[in-house]
C-alpha cells in the first residue's frame, strides 16, 4: 500500500510517458527529420494508456524478450504478471526503412505527430502462436485473432515519448491513474472495487456491483470506451445509460464513474488479468470478475476468466479479484439471486439473451424491470430510433 492507503501501481510506480508541454515544440521539430509511421486506432489507444501510466510498468511497445515471455508465460521477462502483448506491427517494407537504434515518428491518419519511438528491436514473430496462446484459438473469425493476422509481419519494440493524445471524448470522465487516485484519496477511500464493462449495466451487473460495495469503500465504474466490435452498443449511448443509472439507483458519494480508453482485445481469461492489472494502476484494490469476462462467441468456458487467477501468485498480482456467479431475478425469491443463493429452477428465473433484449428494444418494447431499469431501457430505445455513431 502507498502512504495514502492506496494500492501500489504495478511494478512499484506509475510510468508516465507523456512529455511536458515545455518539450513539445522541440520534439515536433525533431520529428520532421524522422521516418513517419502512421498507426491505427488500437495503437493510438495503446499510446494513450502508455502516456498516462495505465500500462505501468511498460514504457513502450514490447521488445522480443517481453513479447515472447508474455505470449508464453503471461509474465514479463522480469517475472511481473502481464497477460496481453502490447506491440507495434509494421510491414516488411516499412521495417526495411527502419534501423534498430533509430527513432521513428508515430503519426495518426491526419499525419499529426503522436509519439516518438526509440526502436530498440525489430523482430519477426509467429502470429499463429500468438493467436493460440493469447486468444486460445487460431480462428480468424475471432476479432482479436483477426487483428493479429491482418497486421504486419515485423514488430518494433522500444520506449515511447508521447507528444499528443487523441481528441478526448468523455473528457469529464477521463481520469488518468494519477487523477483517479487523487479522487479516491480525497474521498477517503482505500478499498476500491473496479467494474469493467463494455455494455450497458443491467440488473444482474447492478446486483454484483452492490454486493461488492458492501465490503469496500467505493465503486469505480470504469467502462471501456476504446475500440469494440461493430455490433457492440456505441460508447456514448452506454455512457448515458451509466449516468441515468447512477443518478437514480446508487449513492453518489460511494461511486465514481470514469472511462478506460483502452481497446478491447476479446481475449477472455487473459484479458481479465489484463483488466485487473490496469485497475491496479488506477488505484483499485479489488476487481469484479463475472461470467465470461471479455469473452466473445463460444471461444471460452463460462468461468475460465475466474479460473485463470489461480495460475498467478496473488501477491505478485497485487489486486484482489472478486468472483461472482451468473445472476438473475428469481420470481419465487422475489429478488436478484444466483445459483449460490437461489434454490429454484431456471423456469422461475428471468434471464434474457442479448438477442432477445435487442429485439425488444428495436420494437420500442421495454424489457421487464426485473432485467433492466426502465431509465436505462429508455436511453437504449431512443438510441435504436436515432442511431448514433460509435464514439
């Protein structure tokens, strides 16, 4: 724990790679003489996470030793737990222009400088191995595997100096780890539970959040707003859902809403570990892991994302997972419940599939209040009638 009672960041301290404002002009001028490399939305999201220290202890894109160690053992080469490769891939043609030991200017699609990368290593890698180890499948239909197979064949590894961040959507909620920690400290919180979501919160989510809140000082509702699948509900719609839910059903002084600018990998169990470590950097001591965390399709077992925590030393992880069973509303119990607390058969439970809920919303039909708060359903119905762009 830190002096203010908050958990220590992963690796001991936050690694901030965003440069000082006083350095910006000189670096922008320096970058004009460097090889320019355009990067996509996932790498832009990674740069923001590196800039603010959310990827601590990383200071850049992984070199070969860390990459192979993470892919094969879910630990960095120094032994620290880390489950997802953070990489920058380029084509063979691009790699031919870049020398190890040189610097490269990373720019966005508009050519605006985002960061300068010191290329410590450039190396080939086995895409199939990464797919199999990280995503547990070689199927290109998996969205995470698809990204790996489509990207370049050479990885560039080395530290970055981040010069600029992308336009800040949800700016009032975009706390850096330092800012989140300051918020927690100002509220006197020491035990904070984080909840990761890329979907609107329904009653089952609300139930497990409130169960967790009984044992900690506060809840950090921390939805991911980086890249998600095309059929996921847009981030701005989800944020309105969280706002109306918190306004009406949560104690304001015990919940903080923030956003996580990372991109989804859909890596299931490995991403559960990854998401927990990120929240450790934000100052959270506990992390909720429900059913099929960060899953997609049928690639992962229902509770694999919980089982994977047993493969790590708890002290090395440093953040406490809180596991919850599948929850639902039981008509006999007349309450939210789970298999651990309810003795009644599934015919007494109100459980709706995502497909069924979407069909109801598209028809302007409000799902049962036992499944979704009406205020949340209203936001979703309005969004169905007036489609909005993905934030």
